[in-house]
C-alpha cells in the first residue's frame, strides 16, 4: 500500500473537520437503543448454575504459576496439584464486591479517553494476525510498516474509538522485542487509547513502564491507561503466560479483558447452552483471580466463540450458534455488573468477497444488539483472524460508522418529529425543497464513503470498480493524508531511550 493517489482538498480543512468531530461528539458510543435478550431469568439461572457446578465439581487449572495456586488456596478454594475447585458463589461475590461496573481508559489525548461498560460501546480494530493482505500484493507476512499503517488508519477515522493492540504481528522484528515497537507505534502515530502486550510477563511490565513514561508514574498508579487481552486456554485452563501477564496489569491498576477462546466442538461442547456455561465458568475464574490479586482492578468479561466445520475441523464465523452464545453471556455480564467484550467483523473468507461481507455483518450486527461494550476485531479481520486486510479494514470502518449511527437511536426532538415539514409540504407534494430538508440533509442519513449508489451508466463511466477497488483507493488516500498527532519531544526522547536500553539488555530471540 505504498502507491499514492492524488490528494483532494486542503490538509488544514481536513484538520478542522476532525477537530469539529472531536469537539461535538464523545469519542465512544453511548447507546440509546435497548439490548436484545434471548433467554429469560430461568434460562440465565440455569446457565449460571451450570457454570458454578463446573467450577466447584470439575475445577479449572492454573498451570505453571505457584503463586496463583497459593492465592486461590488462601481464599478458600480446593487446590490439588494445579487443579482449582472453587466453592459455589465465591467468584460472583468477589467480582460483584470489587470489580468496577465501568471505567475510563485514558488516552494521551484526554479528548479521546473512552468509558468502558454501562451503556457505552467502544469499537476496536482486529487483533493478532500474522499475515496482511492488500489488492496489489496479496497475502504476505506482516511487517512493522504494516502495523504502523493500520495504527494510522484507526487514528484517522472517528468511527474506531481505540487504537487496538497487536493489530498484526510484525514478523520482521524479533519475537521477544517487537512489543516495544508495537507499543511505541500506538503512542507515536495515534493519540487514542491502546492495548498492552501479554505474550510474556516482562513484556507486560515493559508496556506498563512505557505507559508511566507517557502519562507519569503517579497518574498510572491512580488511573487506567492500558487494557490487555488475557485469553483462557479452553477448555478450563489458564496457562502461566496469561496468568503472569494478568498479575502485572492487575497490580498496576490496568484493565484486563478476561476472555475464553472457544471453538465449539473442539474446545467446548457442540451445544449453545454448554458452551455458554463453560465460557462463563472460565471468565468467572479469571475475573475473580484478578480481584484476588488486586481488589478493584478493572476487568472486562470477554468471550470469543465460533462454531466448527464438522467436515474440516476449521472454525466458522457468522453462523447462528455463536451469536446465541454471545447474547447469553452478554446478559450474564450485565447480571454480574462488569463490562462485556465480544463480536467484531469475524469471517472465514480469504478475500474481501461476499462471504467476508455477510459473515462479518452477521457478527457485527448481533454484537451491537447484544450490548457489547468493547468490540475487539471490529475492523480488518479476514481468514479466521489469520490475515489483516487493508481493504477489509476500510469496509469495516464503514460498518462501524453505521453502528455509531444506529446506536444513537431515534431523535424525538421537535426537529426529529418534523411536524413543521409535514405541514409545509402537505398532500401530494415532495420534501426535497422544504426548509426542514435543507436544514437536515447533511446529517439526516448515514453517508457511506465506499458504497456505490449511482446509476449503472455512472458506475460504468467511473471505471466499473467493485467494492474492493474502491476500498483500496480510499485506504491509499487516508494514508496519504495522515497527519501524526503531536507528542511532547522530551516524552518521545524518554520512550526511545527506554526502548534502546531495554533492547540492548538481552539478545534477540524468536520466542
């Protein structure tokens, strides 16, 4: 994506437009649309009861971390080897008494700080792909340049509220040092909130230390400036990497998305109710553990589930069953009183085709209606998460814009009712020239920058471009017009110095 396209309009005008958006609108969504429920209280009670039975009778393993086992034992759990069996109700009680129902994740630009939980929704780029894809070069391993490009794209749109985390894996950098460059890229090329590294406890600590340089040590002690993804190793295992990263963040008052990762039929039972029960049990244990480590540490109930092709064993996306699971666990998170993460533009397609569109739309729409607070994987996801696509990122930004618009709900103000317009126009006439239309036409409808709504003849004259080609052009234009947010030079110098010293203190390794 290095080709350039001709710029249109002045940069100063675009900057004023961005500033206008940031002043007039919150940097996250406050939903004014009710959530959709699929289970009644009896059904939710059943799932909850089954999850408690799993924790008490089957137990969950905390592997490779003796401290975590001692913590559990001290709080009354039955610990045998690495298997932890938790008394009924203990997790719920500890979470309800300590975990915040919502919290602010502070950005380096205070105007872009986001509130996570309650009626708020934060849309976040996709996470973790080792490959990237674009129209010109096809599928290839991701580099740090690709990573920075996606940070810039996320920064450049008001419809994504967060810079994300490991947007793609920069495989041109050593595994044990690439987290420095990723975190620094989020800080340097964006001023939105971002996620921390979790692939080793020392990398989590490096992230915290860099945040302290950026925000100040005292600020980080008191406020949440990082959120990080902590995945269970389903079924019913927390491994030492995730446990230790969680402890680092919790002890530093930083947020963790405690998220089981289930492919039903392989990592959980094939049925919806059983998968929901297991997911809830795993999430309860992780969120509770965070509170045992540091009472009050912010946590997000995270879920990721997919169905599975019974022919190939590959995960499938956009299918009905995982959406049912999503609605169930979203309702359970509200009962528990913690923020909820799920959803995104999930799909199994290899390219930006109709399959990618309808599978992603299915997941995004259901996540929106379920009341997701932190929607990871909103933009860019292809190939079951193996690939991050430039064009898909642009398409998904458009969907994110629609989500932003839909969740504003219905305007019932005097202007929204439009009675003056109806009286002015009367029977048998049109509303094109009436005063109400003239006053509202710019903001009345969501306007896609990628969909083609012209006539066939106009489309043909414009080059017969499909959605992918239009997204390709928009992406290039956004990268061309990107303007880096200002950062204090002394802070930047301190970050660069810290990274240099840390990188020099240990050899490169690809593990």
